[in-house]
């Protein structure tokens, strides 16, 4: 069976990606990063999703000692707004996060012979992060191809972004079609008992459900 590394954050988008990969016949190896983010709640939900989907799950601990993001540094306030300005990169952006995650996923993929890395990046209803755009994934695919043993042997490790051109409404509809347990996902940047409803992640998620 073909194998895939699925980056599973615990959020809705990554959960939909996992179930999309399963529907395509992949043996999924879910990879979650504990990188010192503001709260551990999303990791708890990642564990739930992996358990429900009955796929293998790995949690890797990283350290970003230089911080540089509201998701890592509690002294930086998480911005609250009723709208999301995609022309400005918000303080919740973690410098080069997806670049680091994909590099680790590529190492994992090459080790176990996986032919794909699947990530829930979206460039429609998103916060404007530069590492969520198609041009980044196209460029990084070439990096993996030129910088790995597997790539030099003509065996590609494809970066798949099935949600990249979908709106949140479209992602939710796909999730329902794939029977994703969306109620077992967490998108909020805050770690309260319930979602704050005001951060970018909550605003975008709520917008999708409203539509």
C-alpha cells in the first residue's frame, strides 16, 4: 500500500486532509509537532483524530527558543477582529514553521518509503501566511527532489495540498462528505474551555460554517 505522511495539527483542515488521504488509499502516518505553542489543546485533539481514524500517530517535540510569534510568546497579544486582512502577515505567523515541518516530514517520508506528504494548507480563506501559498509548495517540492536520496533516484516525494484552493465552506463540505469528526477538532489560537470566537482561526472557521 502506498504511504503518506500527514501533518496533523488537531485543527479542522488537517483532519480533513487525513480523511482525504485515507479515501485515496494511503497508509497514513500522522505527524504532530509539539513546538512550544501557546497551548497543548490542539495536540489533544490531534490525538483524538488519529485514534478515531485508526491511523499511526507520532508526536515530535521541537523548540523555538527565539519565539517570534504570538503563538509562541505569551507577551505578544493574539489579535482579535471580526475580519481577516490577508494583505498583512499577522503576529500569529511562526517564522518558517511550515518549512521546518516539511523538512522533518521529508526525512520521515524518505526513511519509511512514503511517496507523499499531505498538509492542510489553504490560500483562500486564510490569514495571509506566506508559507500557505501554492508558490511555496511548488518551490519546496523541488527542494525535496534535489536534496534527497529518493529524489536523486527519480522517486518523488510529492507534497499534496488538497485544500489549497478551497474556501472554508468547501473544506467543511468535503469534511462532511468524508465523514470527518469535525466536532473533535480545535482551531482556536486561545486555549480556553471553548473557542474564543475572535481570533483569525475562529473567524475563518465560523465564516465557513455560516456559509
